[in-house]
C-alpha cells in the first residue's frame, strides 16, 4: 500500500514538469461525417407540380409526393381534379384500425370533371425493376426489393415490378375489375405496411409531411372502417398542387438520392446493426422516406 502511494506521489509530482516539456498536441479536428450521412449534393428538389397539398378543415396540412413517372394516367387525373377543386369540401370518410385512411366523396355520386378518365389504364405495376440500391434478402412478398435513385420503394418477382404499399404510400381506391379507379378516391396505409395490396391497386404517391394528421384520426367501428355518420368525418377544406399556390406560399421539398455510397452505407447499417442487436433482415418499407423541407 505504501509503495503504491509513493509511486502515485512521484507521478503527480512529475506531472507539471512533463506538462511543460511535452510537445503540445494539435487541436483536434472535427470528426468526419458518418459514411452513412447524406452529403449536401444528395438532396434534390421535388418539382412543385409533384406535390399535392390537402388542407384539412382542422387547419392541418398533408403533403403528398406524386409518383408521376410510375402512374402517369392516374396522376394526370389527380392534377386535373386538384385544378378543378373537386376535393374542396369533401372528407376523410374511412379510418380503419391498422389498415387505411381514405378520402374523397363518401357518397360516390359527385360528378367528375369531363376531362377525367373514369377508367384509366391499369397502373398496378411499373415498367422495370431498376433499383439504385437493392436489399440483400428476399421477403415473403417479393423475390427482390430496393429503392429507386429518387427514393421510391419497389419490388419484383423476377418478371414484373411494382411500387410497394408501405406506410404513408397513397393508393387509388377502386371497385372490382375492370375498374381501375379514377384517382378521386385515395387511401393511405396507417398501420403496418399493406403490401398484400401490391399489384392490385395503383400507387400514386407518398405522404411526405403531415401523416400524423391522418394516422391519428379516430377509428371507426363500422364495417370496413367507414364512418357511420357525417359528423365523424374529417373535413377537407381544399386540395391543390403546390404549383397552383402563389410562389411565396409554396412549400418546397427535397428527396435524398440513393444512387451513392452514402445511402448504400445507411442501408448496410440497417440490415446489419451492431451487436447486441440481432440482424434479422430488413423490409423495404422499413427504409426511411428520406424527404425534407428545402433549407
């Protein structure tokens, strides 16, 4: 014990001298950004005519990014409906627990504008499976999944390809085939992903802001989650494309590009988390929707 104390005392006594004679260390530099973090150049602007805004009667706003290149006919209808102010005064009339929120005309009797295609071509699938990044394992819904360079979740069985019904994706409600849905009645999954709907409904977009204003709505106990009374519905004040608003009132959004090593590193970290977390694979719908307001 005494020897230990003596050694400690000698060390402490020598410390000031060592501090005076030792060369000073350079000022530590800031750590390099994580390899999985986006670089400034990874953020790309989303065109204003690809952002659909839903102003709820409560004053809350929901923003949807439209999948124009994957569902051009349905998105063309949606743009025309917004220009015609068709949704103004309509409502969110269906909210089913762990399934979907749906909005439009609950009576299904409101006439559509004459320029609307009432039965556009089926757009349940997309042209080709061309992911910028691909997940390493198949899942129970698809042999292959991944994300496009501009952030859309896609899947394939080796023959066809399609957009996945992840949480917050926006689909077109329809009756039985041959009906394909006009785009006037839309829905979004509010619980787990609804991938069993893949290839059965057209996906036209993804909610990029304000999802909580739909997912937190009261659930209906009535059949299929359709509200039994008008009083239960959430009113829609108006729906517009961002491009229809005055320039100083438009929200601007950016999407993170995925065709780079930084996004690949982020995916790898999520597929292979550090111990003690057990790596069990990754669903394409678990990848974040990397979209932000433009700084």
